[in-house]
C-alpha cells in the first residue's frame, strides 16, 4: 500500500551516511562495476562529488558539522575529548555539548532556544514541525526527546539512554540491534570481527527499513559506521587484489550498495521522484604508512614537559608551552587557561609562530615532509565557541596518521591500524541539479536539506 | 525522639519487615560506612545476632584494609559471612585494565551477585544505598523489585505510602530492600559517631588525602582532606559542595568511551 506523503508533501529528504567512505574509492568501485545500484543511481541524474570534511577530520566533529550545518566555532565540538575548563582533566563531550541546533531540532521545532546562523536562516521557514528518523549518527548520545525517533551512534555506552522514544528501543532490542562492533578484537580475532561487521550492517539494514516503512517522517538519516571500522584496520585491502580481505571488502561494499539501492527505489516511489536523496561521508580514508605522534615531537622540540608520575593529560607539567589532543589539535599552554600554564597571553603569537615553523619542518626518516597544511584556530572557526578551539590544527600528507596520545616517546611509529582519515576526500552523491560551484563542504549539506524541506 | 534515633527506628522496622516477609534474605556488606551502618542496624534489630547471612562480593581488587576489617568483625560480631567471587573471571585475569571498566564491574560484581542469589535462593537482598548518593537513586523504593535479569524499571514501581511495602512479585524476581535509603551521608557519619561504629582507616586523612567512598582499589581515588577523625569528617561534610562519589574513577560511561576510543587508536 503506498504511503501517504507526510504533510501532503513530497518534499521529503533521505540521507544515507557512510562513515569514512572516500570519494576516490567509491568512484573506483563504481567504475570497476562492483556497485551496480550506485551506478544505476549515478546514471539517472545523480553525481558523485568529492567533499571536504571538517577540520579536524574526526567523526565527532565532522558529523556535528553535518547535522548542525555550522562550523565548530558555533557547534562547539572539536573532538571526542576535551579538557575540563581550567584543568587537565579529560572529559568526553556528548550530544548535550552540541551548542547549535541540529537539523531535526530545527525542523522539529525542538531546538529549545539554541541558535545558529543556519537556524536563523531557515527557522522561520518551518511553518509546522516536521518529523525525523535519525539512526546511528555519531555524537548524538544521549538521545533527547525529538520530534521523531533517534538512536545514537558512536559513542553509545547505553542503548536505552541512546534511543528515543522507548518504543524505538524496544524494537531495536527485539532485533538484537548493536550500536557498535567490538573493534578491540579486530587484530586478535580478525574473522570474528569481520563476521561482527556483517552482522552489525545487517542490523542497520533491518532498522533502516523498519523505520523507513513504519514511521511518519519528513527527514530520514541513517548512518552506516561499519565502513569506518573496516577501513581503520584493513584499508590496505581496499584496492590490493592480493590482500586476503580484498574480496571481503568488495562484498561488504556490495551489501551496502544493495541497501542504498533498495532505499533509493522506495524513496523515489514514495516521493514521486521529487524527494531529496543524498549519500555522504564524514571524511575519507587512505592507507597509513606511519603514525606520527605529535606530542612526542612537541616533547622532542622542548614545547612539552611531562611528569610521568601523573596520568593522562595531568602529565602536562610546568614549563609546557604547547600540547596536542587527538587527532592533531594543538593548544598553547596559556597561563590564563590551564593550572600549570606557562605561556602569557602576550607571548602566545610568538609561540604559535615558532610552532608553525617547527611543525612544517617535520620530515619522515626518508626526508618526506609530513605536514600538508597548518591552520590557526582563528582561520578556521568563527562563532560564540571559537575561543574553545585549538590554537593550531595540522593536516598531514596521505600516509602520515597524526595522533596525540601522551604515552609514545617516539615521533614515528607503526601501529595496528592500516587506514587513516583524510580531510579532502569525503564523498557526496546528490542530484546533479544541486551542483553549485566548486568546493563542496560537509557544512553545506544541512542548508541544502533545509532548503528542500522548507520550499 | 531525636533525629538519629528516628532514622534508626525506621531502618530497623524495614529490616524486621523484610525478614518477616521473606525469611530467606541476606544483607550485602561492602565494608564501606553505609553498609556497615546497615549491618549495625541489623544487629540491633535482632539483639546482636543477625539471623541471616551477610554477603560480601569480593572482586579480588578490594583494598587490603577492607579484607582485614571484614575478617576481624565477621568474627567479633558472629556473622554468617558468605564471600561471593566470580572465580572463573578472576582467574582469567579480568580487571579494569583488561576489558572495559563496565565489563569488569559486570563480571566481578553483578554476575558474582547473580550467582550468589541463585545458589542460595535468596528472595531479597538488603542494601545500604542512600537517596542522596546519586540522582537516579532518588527514584528508588525501599522495597524495590528486580526481574530475573536484575533490571530495575524505575517507571514501574509500587507506590510506598504510609510505610506500606509491596512484597509479592513474579517467581523469578527478587527484591532489593533499602533500609537506610532515607539517611544522608552526614546522617551516616553522625550515627557512626554516636554509636561508635568502628570505621575502616581509609576514610581518615593520611598525608592530606582520604577516601570518601570506597570500593575496588584501582577504581577509587582519594579526595584532598585533612579530616582524620569522625568529628573532623562531619565538620568537613557540613561545609563541602563536591559530591560524594567524585572520588570514584571516571564514571562507567567515560570508561566505556575511553576504551572505545582506544580501540580505534585514539588516546
């Protein structure tokens, strides 16, 4: 039985998020004929476009930029971890720390007074509240009451708290839904891990199709995060036909292709071809050659002093001028900001300049330069929370994975990870009619979606 | 009647009600100040000899002071002590650094308790939790039903007006009984003082630090404090604004998050 279009409109939007799926790989797989459904979509008026992710290109920041349509200076999420104000104690920001309203809060009229430039642009155009289905977007835990249903993606410590409403939780439990796979076993138990990835993907499919058919919605966003996990551990198998998991890679992508194809067909049928269909990713991926431990480098160059008798970021000792947090956010240890701050506000610029020079001169043991680009916080961020951001963010050339743990003493190391995030190779599949200029950025998508839903 | 006596009377009433209605019960003793206060009430309720077992969940990670205290007073007070351990997991090296902290707690505490309840067929367990400990505990009942999976549905609990406690439930369920739910942290210390209950030395300040809440050694950290005697602790509590469980290592969600981030190469 055909469903009635909600609010009598066909102006609905379907977004399929594919965590960490690069534009280049998707292009490649489509060209090689591995993804027939995606190919079919591209043949009927859709374009596969390269897209820039947020900086830093970490999932929590990038997904928040997607769902709020604004930069971290407005939404306030710079990574998975922050330090408590005036302290070196770690905290993990969650959905309550997102300072700008999300897409579903804007269209559902549940933004509770939160404002953003995007909300100011479109808020008034939402004449009656619209419903959303939001499945598995990272950084949405804990779930808040929304106009629709939501189950949180990574990190989701408690599925009940991560899901709204309870009936949605009950359904998810009934199908044995999992918010994440156990990545800790990826190396020790490769086959078990792969099996779990396929299992989790199957649960996503089931949940997507269930809510697609059984909920009333104007905006549907479903995210697959298993791609990111597969990539982190086995991205070297994505193109290498001799890799033992190359075949697995292709069949995993083919399964995703089927999910996309099926949802696309149903969606076009429901909206008589007028709905807004998007697939997108929060960053790209490339193969890791070496891990570059930014804090080890800062220590070596005398910027960072550690007291190893303390734990985590409390190790930062007096005399530290700068330190880094994952993946490559660099903070000046300002007197006015941290308990053992050692740089006065007046000296800040000089330290930033010195850091830039040092960082740009990091070379791998074979002489290749590591840093591709270096940005000051003020160049990247604007808005009420711009001041909470890092002083500098580094982006590396492909192959160099920047990390900011405090344990490593060697600048270059090799870990178990075979894939690393890339900032300039996220993807988006969108209607050709939507192409507007060059340089698509993840923050642009929310505006396109709101524009579609409100006209 | 003074305040502390009123609180004590209420606890003793609940303990006797629980014993009368269920018979096959046990009191959970973590050796902290709250469960020791509860134990004290149990002793008073039955004139010195507790007619049911005292259950200690031993994770193997408790402070050495806890074991010493437990063994000394179990003997002195003539307790029928049952020590429950998840031997299999302890032997396999489960710990807060091995799996996640959440996993460690689930295996070594929750599952050890589940096994003990099943083995001894307890119908109800007395626990020394207090309403003021944590937001979610404010929703607790004195007689709190749990299902076979230990799940507590706080939105579906019997009303408890005028001290009427509901004690019938499905076959597989058991009850958690909370006789000191109505006491605050400060009440407990005032009561400890009045009754001269022996208190484990971890609560007293040593080199400027003391434990305000005790559990497993790896997951507890002391707070800054100069309070060495019960009087000084009471004095400190009347002026402090930080929460009692602030000294416990990062809460379980943070621990889970950290483990997840590590598994993807962060931190």
